[in-house]
């Protein structure tokens, strides 16, 4: 029997700060915000490069900069961590498996704009 994963998320979001990486640049971590709906959704995104594996992906560093709006596919993952005071916290990371640019939708007004009036003969 095939098992279907319910932990999948596709969102179009704005990167709110440039991506940070590990020393070996094997992953990128960056904050994103999705502004559709009554309240914005803020997520900590992580994108792994799979270096040295059969299906290697390169991190698109030129796209992971503040202000870019991209479409992200991925899943949510709990990420517990301990702060400097020894207190354990829980954070949920959005693990990105694919990054693509959103489709550009033409402005509806531009299609409905009136054509220039033809000159009338006198």
C-alpha cells in the first residue's frame, strides 16, 4: 500500500533577509513571509544542497536575497534547540525541497484599457 504524505506545503513568499549558510555552504537558512490572508505567515526556511549525493542540487544563492518573491515547495519539521541559558525551545522549520519563481500574472487593467481613439475625418 502506498503511503501519501500529508506534510507538504507550497507557498509563494517574500524573502525578508538574505540567506545565511554553513561554512561548507551545504544548506541555506532564510526567513520568509507569506502575505495572503488575514495575517502574515512567517517561516524559517531551510534549503539543503545534497552535495555528494546522486541527485545533487545547487543552492540558487542569486535568488535567496531579501525582497525576492519565489514559490517554495517543502514540508514542516520540528527543530528543538537549547539557548545559551540551557533552556530548550521548539521551533518549526520549513524544509524547502524546490524553489521556483512565481508565474507573472498580467495586470487585468492593462487588458481592459481602451484603445486610443482614431482620428476622425473632418
